[in-house]
């Protein structure tokens, strides 16, 4: 494969790994412990991860049962079988078994001291709140008492328009203990965006943050909360959540009950209620963030989420009791749900609310040092920003407790990988991970027993029958194809709300390859066994009939300090496509002919001549979802003269008229 071949991997066969675990590290890992356990139980020789993974997808019934036993899944009754005969998306898991998600998180088997810290809540202003395990249990019990006073029962729903504070975690666990369905979004959502989600849920209670801080500024959301509550006729009550350092109760909309008053009413129970529920009992609802149609409301099952998160955190992330785990996220992104599950590892979780770059980008690394964080999760965009600013945390901070750095949200470039090992820490498991809200988990992620190669996600997760297929449905290696999952997973959605015949569910994932989950990512299996992600397959460019992933265009641009962000889209011209590149530039930088030429040359040299954009256009902003992901499809619509529907899903909808005006200016 030559350099000018679209899809050429940035990590060629034989490349030297950036990090290789020592034999002692491998032997001490939970992943290797599980591998040895499976060998002893099955009598099979499984010398490494690839053999263990092969077992997990060739003998799935045996694998998932062994996994549940090994991870001590707190089943109250044993399953009749691991999974039903029904194909995706109707597959049911661990029929006959019961458990409670909240029990696993509030009473983890490995916890030794109930007075140890369970949650550290931090705001960008420096406020810090700590809850011990005992305090967390007592708070959950108080919240449950309030839910029961309000008449909620299993199957009822609660919505949280909430900042990332400990009270929101307690609310989720209180609901899970009772079998009440939970859903959340962050308070930066507009009224329409939040209503488009929660109206599908018909919640009986709304818990709302009415004031919060971000980027050094305070925001009053009481008017948004009042409008949101008025748009939800199912509501019986609104409860105003507190926010550290702000008097949220003073900004509460009319009729809302302040949180402290709500949880303080009546006698205080000592222990939470933990009702044994079916494995597939609904736990929470997450939402897609696409640009067309109403957000898909995906109902996730309690047992499937718990088992999958236990697998990913204990085995793939090597989390241990006493670890301090931090993932930068909001309550509107699935990584918040993933982070909360780390309580089941008897780990302390860190909830951060505010801007990750306030007062500067280095503040996140200072937080890692100050709290002794051992697992730090962030985005590829944050790593690129730290790299662009020339930060070198390893020279300025003591990061000896940091063992794992995880990156998600968008593909991490090879240079981003190299930057982590050069500037953050040498002896570190860098785990680039990729999955989705759809499965509230990962298809592919880190493996602490394997080497890390630049630009590559290490492997598919255990139990994930991952395929890379071309347009004819054939498996491909060394060239990009569609990410497909060939077997059901326990964390796939139980159902969509408002989709009684599964038609929306089937259309979303099973309309291209019969019987196979097509996720919509363009990926490549490398000769080292890893995976390279090129972006969304529905945003794939096709100039001259050649398939190009947008990530291949973005990677060479990371070396240009003048370019802060870019989106490549296809412009329809005479039945073909041209590549147009929209860029935002650093402060004080103008798009001169010289800079345009350097941008085109960087892409031509770093990817191939076919990747080089026909036009480069500077714009003030580019659209992003509220979880920080680039919205390439929205830009493609604008470039091709179409309107963007459902702009409420954007974090910055004000950018749309700015882009439209810039495009009109160029056409004039």
C-alpha cells in the first residue's frame, strides 16, 4: 500500500510500539488473571489476548457465564440460559436471573472501609465535596424516600436536567434501587433540546440545576427549567438541585422544591432499598445526537450495562479497589454513565463540573496530580489542544499514580499518541476507546497486556464479534470498511421508546447487512491486530469514486498551529464530489494564500494527493454536539445549500448563520 493510497494506515506493519507492558505488569493485571482462569476452567490453551478473544466470540454462552461468575456479578437468582434464541435486536439476556445495579455500586464486594471516599465532586471554581460510601448510601436512601413519597414505582420515570454533581449520581442510584427509569442531560441544553428528549420519557419528576458555572461565568437556567417543566405535562413535581458556590434555591422556578428540603422531609432511612429485578430490567434512557429526526431514546438494561462496564473497567482498564477514576464528561454524555459504574470497582470517582480549559488547559493535569488520579479519561480534542499549547505535564507535575489515560470522542491521531508518551508520561497505558451511546460501552478499547501502537485502538473488546466489511460484505484487513458487530451484546438497547414494532431500531442498525449490527463508523483492521478509526461512514468522502475517511485529512493538520479545528465535507459538483475544507483559525491568524497552500500541502503530503481539498474556507465556528463531537453532516448540508434540521442538538447553533453568510460571501 503506497502513501497515496486512500486508507493507508499510519501504523505500518512492523512499527515499534510506543509502550509495551512488562511481564510483571501483565501478570499483575486483571485481564491476565481472567485469561488464566478461563484456561483452568475450560482446559484450553489461551496464551494471549487474541486467543482469549477468539474464545469469547466462538463460545459466547460459555464466555458470558464465565465472565459473570469471575466478576462476581451480584445475581440473586441464577439464569436459565445466557441469551435467548431471538436474533438482534430482540435478544434477551440471563433469563430468570435477578440483580440490582445500585447494589453493585453501593456495596462493591472489594470495599473494605465504608468510611473511605466514594465520590469527589469538583467545580472549575475550585470547590470540592467528598462523600464516603456510608454517606452516599444514606443520601441514596433519603432520595428513595422522596421518590416513594411522590408515589413512584418500578417502571415510572425521572428526568434530570443536571450538572455533574454528587446529587445526580445519588439520584441515578436511588432510581436503580427501586426500578425507576432514569434519564439525564446537562444544563447547557436549550429548552427545546431537553424537551425533545424528556417528552419521550413522560417523567413524573424533574430534577433541575437552575444555576451553574462554565468558563469562569455563572449561568442562570431557571427560565429554561420553567419552560421545560411547562412542556412536560406528565410532571407531578420539580426539584431544584444545588450547585456548589451558587444559591440555586434562590433561582428556583415557581413551584420547584429545593433539593435539601426535598431530601430532608420525613424520617431518614439508614439503608437504601435494593429491589431484585430481572437482568433486562430498564435502567436508564440515553439519546442519540444526530442532526435529522427526533433523538432516538434508547432504553438500556440494568444487567447488561453492569456486566459490560465491569468487563471494560476491571479487565480492559485494569481498575482496582482504591483507584481514583476521573473521566471529563457531562450528564448529557454516555461517559458519565460509564464513569458512575466505576463505583462497582470500589474505586473513588471524580465528578468535575465546568470547562476543562478553565482557567487553562493545564488545570486538568493539576487535578490529576492533586487528587492522585490513577485513571484519567479525556477526549482526543483535549489532547490535541494540550499538544498545540506545548504542555509538558511530566516535567512540571508528579503523576506517579496515573496508570491509564483513556481517549475517546473522536479518533486520536498518531501524533497525539506520541505526544502522550513524550509529554505526559512514558510508563502509561494509553487506551484509545470507541463505542457509542447506542451500546453505552465500547466496541474496541484498550488491552493492558498488549503493546500500544501510534494511531491504533488496541483490540475489539472481549465478547465483541467485530468485523470490518466492504460494500459487498466481505471481511477486509489493511483497508477501510464498515464497523460491524456480528453477535448480540448485553448492553445493546433493550428497545427504543415509541418503537413498539422495533422498526426504528432495525432501520438504525440492521438495514445494510442482514442480521449484523452496522454501527456507522469507517474503520480499518491493521496487521498488528489493532483498529484505526477514520470517522463516521455516513460522512465518508467519495471524490472520483474513491472512499476517504475524514480523519485521514485532519491528522496532517495537527502540525499546523494556525488551524484550531477543521471539517472536511463533499461538495456535489456535476455528479461527483469535491473536498471542501472548512477551518477555524487561531486568534490573529488570517487565511492568506500562503496558509491555504500550506494546508493543502500538509494534507497532500501527510495523507495523499486524493485527500487534498479543492477549497479551503475559513469560518468563525464549526458546529459541535453537546458532548463535543464534530457535526460533519451538518456542515455538508450547509455546503450543499441545504438547511440543517434540529439545530437544538448543537452546542453552538449560532454558528450556522455565520457559516451560511461566509458561504454566500464566497459565492458573490
